[in-house]
C-alpha cells in the first residue's frame, strides 16, 4: 500500500547476461513485467543492430499470420480463444519450425486460392456463355415469329432523353425497310448492367446508326472471381454489316470491358454448344466444391492455433527487439543492459533471471548490479482494477514527479463526493449506481466479449468510479431529500400546518417562517425537511443559501488539505527552507482569510436563529435572523478595512467582541505572508550561493535536498548554479498564482452550488411538465396518457439528467481536482514507468487489431 501514497522506490541496475542465456532471461523478465530497459545504442540505426535479422523474420511470420487470419475471417470461421494460460515464448530453435509451418500453410492456401480463382473465372465464363446462348436463341425466335417483332426492333432510334425507359432499347437502321436478313454479321457478349446506357449511345454515335443492338438482363447476380463481389450483368447481341463496323464494334466492346463470346449462327450448333456448356458447368461445380472443401479444412486447422501462433511470434519479436537495446562486450560473449527496477522486487527479478539461466542450460549466472545515477527515475504506482481508474485520472493531468505525494488515494473519496454534491439525487444516483454495479458484477463476461466501441471502453474502464459516484449521489440525495425532484417524509416533518385549505390553495406567497409557530423547533433528524419541497415562495432562497455556504466550506477544506500535502512533500525531500518560506506563509494566508470566512459562517449559524414567541422583543432581537449579517459583505469590508454604518440600531455592530480589530490583524498578517513567499526563497538561495563561493563546499540546503529519505534516491535540487534572476521570476509567478488563485479557486467551488441548483431545477421541470400531467389525468384515458408520458419522462431523465448532467458534473469535478486541489502540492513533472511486459504488448496488439 505504500506505493499508493507515493510512487515506488526505483533503482537503476546494470545487467550482464551470457549470450546463450540472454533470450531465456529476457523472456522470463517479460513474463514478470517489472523491468524497464534503457536503449544503450541510441546512435545505432535500427537496421544495423545485432538481432535485426531475427526481428525481420518475426515480421515476416506476422505477415503470414495476418494473411491466414484475413482468409479465416473472410470465410467466417471462428478462431478459438487461448484456453487457460497464455503460451510461453518459444525457444529460438523453435522459430525454424514455426517458419516452416507458416510457409507451408501460406503456400498451400495461396495455391488453393489461385486454383479456386481460375476455376471461378472459368465457371463465370461458362455461365455467361450459357446465358448468351439462351438469350440469343430468344432473339432469333422472336425474329422468326413474325414481322411485328422485327418492325418493333427496327422502329426506334436511341433517344437523348435520360428519363426514357431503358428496358429493351434497340438501335435502329438508317432505312426502316431494311430487315435482319441484310445484316449477316453479329457479335454477342456480356457487359455490366450499369454500363448499358452509355454503351448504347457510344455504339449509335460511333457507327452512325448502322448497327442493331438487342440486350436482356441476367436475372441472377454473378460472382466476380477476383473480388468475390456479386455483380449484375446483361447479355447483348449486335448486328452490323462489313468488316469496318466489326472493328469499331469490337473496339467499343473492349473499351467498355464487355466480354465477347462465340455464338454459332445455326440453331443446331447453338443447342449443341449449350449442351456442352452445361456438362462442363456441372463438372466445374464438382471440382469447385472439392476445392472449397479442401480450403475450408486448411483454414479450420489453422483457426485452432492461430491465436497461439500470434502470441508466440509477438513474444519472440518483443524479446529480440529488447535484445537490440543491449550492448555487446569486447569478447562478443556477453550482453550488457541497463534497466530501471522497483527496489522491492529485486529478489523476484533475481529469481526470474536464475530460471532463465537454468532453461537455457547456461552455467554462467547473470549479474545484476545497482548503479548510482543523477537521472530522475520513472514513476511507478502499483494499482489494481479498483484504483487504476482513479490513477489514470491523475495521469491525465500529469505523471507525478518521482516519489512525490500521489493524489490518487484521496481522489478515491473526494472525487465521487464532490461529484455527488453537484449531482445529489437519490433516484438519479440509484440509476448510476445500478449501472456501475452491473458492470462490476458482470466484469469478466464483459471483458471476454471485447466490445469494439470507444465510448463503451471509457465507461467500462471507469466502472468503479461510476459505482462510487452513484452511491455518493444517493447519500447526498438523502441529505438534500431529493428523489426525482420529490421529497421523502421518513421521520415526519418538523413543521405543522396552521392554515385552512382555501388559504393554502389561493395564497401563493406563503413562506416557511422559522420564527412562527409553524416550526416545532426540532430539526429534521437527517437531511432537509421534506416540507421545503412545498415552499414555492422561499424554497430557492433557502436552498441557495444552504448549498452556497456548503460549497465554500467544502472548497476551503479541500484547498487546505492540498496545502498540507505539500508539507508532506517538503518533509520527505528534506526541503527545510521550503517549509519556512512556502508552506508556512501559504497556510497562514489561506487560514487567516478564507478559513476565517468559514468560521464566520459557523458563528452566524450558531449565534443567530429563530425566536418563536418573542418576535419584536428587544431582548431576543439581537440573536434573531433579523440581525444576522451577510458573510459576503462582512468579508469584503474586512479586506477593504471598511466598516458600514449600522442601519439597524437594535442590532449589534459586530458578530462578537473585538471582531473589527481581529479582522484587521488577520488581513495585515495575510498580506505580510506575500513578501515572504515572494522574496524568501530567492534570498536564501542567494545567501547559499555566497556561502558556497566563500567556503567552497556544498550548502546545507543543497545537501539536504540531494539526500535520501527512507532509503529512496530523490532528484537533486542544487541551486548553486542557478541564475538568481530566474529564481526570482519563477518565485514571483508562483506567488502571484497562489495569491490570486486562492481567491479565484474559492469562488470556483461555487460551481458545486450552481450545478446542484441546475440539476434540481431540471428534474423539477421534467416532473412538472411531463409526469405530473400524466398522473393528474382522469379516467382510463389517463392511464394511456400516463404510459406515453412516463416513457418521455424516463427518456429525458436518463439521457439529460443522468448522462448529460452526469458528464457535466464529472468534468467540473475533474477541474476542481486538477486546478484547485492538485495545484497546491502536485508538480506532475515525472515520466511513467514502462516495463517490458508481454501482457502489455499483447493487450496493445489486440486493441490495435480491433
């Protein structure tokens, strides 16, 4: 749990591996996933490294597997998931067997595909020829059937009207009296259906009307052998006279990619050819079926192992890619590596190296030495499935500087709580919590489905955040006594009704007055009294005052906690001067001004209240709500050293004795903290530099900052060589940011009140405009109307009040944590620990495929 509050202590190690054992040792480290290797050959080209040939072989194997996978997916064959544990990385000698297997499968599949494509092309040609023989026979039969058909064929010239029906379009002759007998030459073929109109026009214009075309659609789609797409084609026959026209017609057919087939003139020859075509088609069908069966068997056999093969090849490739980061010693028998490892896992890594050495059969044990370095180590926070989502919220802002305080454990509580303050509704919170609970309960089945949706991935990754946000929203909903804009009267109201029914129905200006006898002077046991839901006149005023003050109180305590965490950082890194010139003035400034404002709120709540039965009595008026001052006006007057004239002589001028003087002292002390923050650090650094120049040794402050805490190496903060001007500018920026930020950040927490008010009002509008009208509808028609209205109200509640309002509250909560909270202590200038891990590599490869 220590690494949850602060990142793991990291150590830079040097690793010596015998060349024969290097592959097995790196494989064991990849299974472990706790080592980040550094590139010791940054100036060496990727193509000039030692194991580049092995990486290329792996790339080639991956290419072959992708080809097999594409063919398997195209046939819709299910690929078996890896049962049980993921296979280990194979030994280098097994690469040859894998390559031979993949080569054999690829060659066999390509040969089968080529044969199948050739057979399909032959089958397509025979099918087209079959349709040509059938359709041309119909054309000739129509001609022999009578003059009417011939006359209709020779009547119309092609029209330029694009809207004309293009079912059976004929190109006519120059002379209507000519007949088919004077056109002894013809060609027949097949063309794509969508090219027919342009084909007809081109024939007409190129041949000047000296050709006659008949076309008929092929009803069934034909399969394109190269792309396997279904295409629609038409049969055509063109009659013409002379060799010159024959040449033109063939060129036009070639240009439109029409396929021409021989068609005998004699009917007997056509019948004989058709019979031969049918016989060949039947034979081809048999051969095609056998080819497809063989191809299917090959793919089914490959589908059983392809997932395992992918894992093995990717592991081999990752190992050799990592080995390319190593250096060779002068004897060429030893590989040298440098790596970052968590200090707590040194023994585990040593055991993994020992297992790798034993697997390889090497007698020389690996050597793992710790190294001293001034380079800042990577940041590594151990997480589980619950904490990882919150840690990623922090990383989205910036990776923590090495060993600085990690905000994630506190965010686990504060994030859903601040969200719930804005989203507080028992009903809407229950919907969100139910959705989060369902994702957590069905976690493993949902993970196994691998749903390919970016939005779903975001929701599922944050399932525990959604669950907590829903549960906390239910809690704040009970505090607000708000469920779908209605209230629950669980404990019985502390107010009584002293009005008759007619007064309640006709007088819309009635208000809840705590000074009246309507209030029993005993507060509601938990949360807000349900009667406030009915107080239309002053409900908004009461809820605004309550939520606004609560927002400021929560915000000030949140920021104070952030400043206190900065003290933890200073103590850990032994930055003694930073405690005196940064933390102390910061906490004083925030406490003397804004925490004092929070105290004024509590003083007002405890000092002023209802005085039932004594309204107007001078003995009680000073503690009544009549004399309660405005906290905002009081705070503004405090900052301006101003005192307003008391317009209520029966009330005291101040809330307590000595208030004016104490407030002036607080403001003066707070203002004195500003020059301490501004000039303190530059002054001490300048003094330190003079000491170093005079004495010639490292300063006390620098040695403290370069020391270690708890055995962990920390980044150096030696200010000896820094320009004092840059230090002063840096400190001035931070001081201005903190002072002005304290004001703006406090005001920024008012978004808690604003979004809570907006959510409550939207829920009330949805109820009053939809469901309330449905519930008030009389008779059986009202039931039907309520059914329709409820569907609309439910849709609006889920889509707008839960999803959109939830997203809005989530983003505002994120901003409060990133800007208002983390800016007080979190630098976020580190870089993430990226270990060599097969699990991470395989997961990223799987996501890339999806």
